[in-house]
């Protein structure tokens, strides 16, 4: 009984007194659509086929549709150069990571640095993904340093943050997000927020057969994150960064999320490998 009482109190505190005041989103931003290939593509032939499919899909869009969306694909390291060479320049290419799963973030043997990625034509890097946080045990501090060094090299950053199932059950979701985002903020200057995409990834909503986070909850969380940036950095930074959602997004539910004020795009996994689904999203 004592344990249940403590958890209930934590939920009440999280949902009320810990929420900063709301901050408005900027108008007329392009919808961001990130496609994380993970390790789903493992051969050059399949990479070439997927790039060709992406090129055809992009050309099938009319001028208005193209003007409203920014697509970024994140292939594995081994294929970054190949994808950049084969893919239309109207679709950007980002890395799935930079440096290693443990620090220090320096030029260790086998390490990939931001300058290497830039030289291949990578525009951005995906950092903080739940795979790397929870399977490879990357810390908030390590990710913050990666963010800082990627931005210093002139790259954009897609920063993924999100709570585990037990953190959601115990009322620790907002506390977890504050900790993850707060650490990353230390690596971002006030004038760099244009280059930041934040992807809210509720880990309990990710994977085959998972139940997506409801649009109402996604909006609540993203509005909270924007207000947190406004409070800790400035209102201008909160308007300039883009807040997205990732977690079992598909062609059936994307429109419900995209209609929300504080959901300005998606980072998708499996859906990014099937052009019919990607085009619908």
C-alpha cells in the first residue's frame, strides 16, 4: 500500500506542478520526415533499389507537396556515400550515429567523426535513439557531447528522447524527458536551434505489434517539451526547433498526428522502406 501511494503522488506531481507554461510553435515550417533504415538493408543491391524507389516516389510528388516536406534518410555507415551519390539532392542524407557508444568522443581507432560525415555529404546525424540508449547504454552526457560536436561541425541533429515502459507506468515520463533533453541542451547554443529536430519516442509504443501513443498524448508531451525549451533557453529557440513524433507511425495514423500543433513531422523505421506507405505518410 505504501508503494502504491508513493507512485500515485509521483503521477500527480508530474502532470501538474512540473509542467512549464506553454510556448507557441513557429508557423510555416516544413514537415520533417526522417527515415531510419537501422540495419534493415545489408547489401549494395538493396540499397540501390531503395534509392531508386525513393527517387521515383519523390518525383511523383507535385511542387506543392515537395514544398511542404523535408525528407532525410539515415542509412548505415557503410552505405552513406553510396546513398548520397545515388539519391536525388532534394532528399537529405543523415548518419545514424557519430563517434562511439562510450567516450571520450575523440578520434579512436574505428571511430567515425562529424567531419568524416560532412565530407560524405551528410547533412545531419541521428542521436539518442532508444537502441543506443538502452542496448548500448549511451549516457545523457555522452549524447550531449555528440550533439555539441556535430553542431560545431555544421551538421543538423535529430535528437531522440523517450521513456521506457516502467517509467511511464510509475509516472516518471516527464522527469525522464526533462533529464534527457536538459542534458542535450547543454551542447546547444541559442543560435543553433534551427538545426535541431527533437523526436519524441515513447519506447513502449515502438516495435512490431506495439500500440502507438495516442495523438492527444503526443501533443501533450511535445507541447511540454517546447515549453521546457522556452523556459530553460528562450521562446525563440522553442519556436525555431522542430518537434516530431516517432513510434509505430504508419499510413493509417500519420494524418492524426500531423494535424497537431506541436507535431511537426515524424521519424519512421519500417514505413520508410516501403514507398507506398512512405508516400501516404
